[in-house]
C-alpha cells in the first residue's frame, strides 16, 4: 500500500442549535473517526512501501468557520489536524500526508441528489444555486491528483467568495469575523430550512438565502 485516499464523507445542513447529539456524533465518526482508524491500520504497510502518501479530502469548512455546518466544520478540522500532525511526524521517513480542501462543488448534470446531515439525520442536500463560485467535480479531482503527485501539504480548491474568506481568516481575522457575523445567522437558518446557503449577495443583504428559495420555487 503506497497511497491511501480518504474521500468518503458527509456534509451538514443544520444550525448548531437544531443538530441532534446523534447527528453530531455521526458527523465526527464519518468525517474524522473512520479515516483516523483506517490510517492507523494502514500505517505499517505505508511505512513498508515508502515513499507513500495519505490523502485526506477535507473541506474549506476546515479553513473558514461554516455557519449551518458547525459539526461538519469541526469534523473536517479534526481530519485536517490529524493529517497535518501525521505529516510532521512521518514525512521525513517517507510517508507524507496531503490535505485537500474543496469548497462548493458543481455536481454533473443528472447526478443523484447528495445526502447530508440535517437536524435529525440524513436528508437530501439543499438545492444548488448555479455554478457561480463553484468548482466542477472533474476540476476538483484533477487538483487533488496534482496535490498528491507533488505531495503538497495542503491544497485549497475553491473560488471566491470562499477563497476570499479563507485568506481573510488567515491574514485579517477581524475582517472574516465581521463578514461571518453578517451572513452567519441567515446562512444557518437557510440551511436548516432546506434552502441553499451560498447566495452571498442575499446573505449579505440579510435575506437569508431567500433568492435561492425563490429560484427553486420553495419560498414560503
């Protein structure tokens, strides 16, 4: 075994106050616990096959706080720090760890709806609001492969405004905090209600994703 890829996972669409304890436990286990356990089992084989690499598909939610996805953000942050710590321990000995952090992605036409964790368990993902600000699945896969080939420690795979918020979180946290304070309550409410949470213009205007709901014929 010279390459181990953790690409299974599940996202979330629920405000923190609405998420059940069982849902939060499942989010942590699927997105962080299972990859950590599998890595522990595989490490002796990876060491024997060195040079080797462990790849974790995390999320930009591990870089930027993600209202409406608090459990998911925590789980992907746990996976990110596990792999980055592993890399610090083992890269010099021949086993590297790569963390790929995709942002919003565009599903192929005709793809079945994703399931995400809602307040009480798995539920169909909120509708997408077009491809603006999203990376295609094919392009994301290409970038994950490139990051693996170059043994990059971390790869952000996103467009603006998520990419802007990532840089702001790193270098101007006060600015990121101000933006998140503006959009956070509306985004969490929209996701809990089954609406999309990526219409930044609507969220900044305080409409809580209402434009996305209107486009999908779901406005109350």
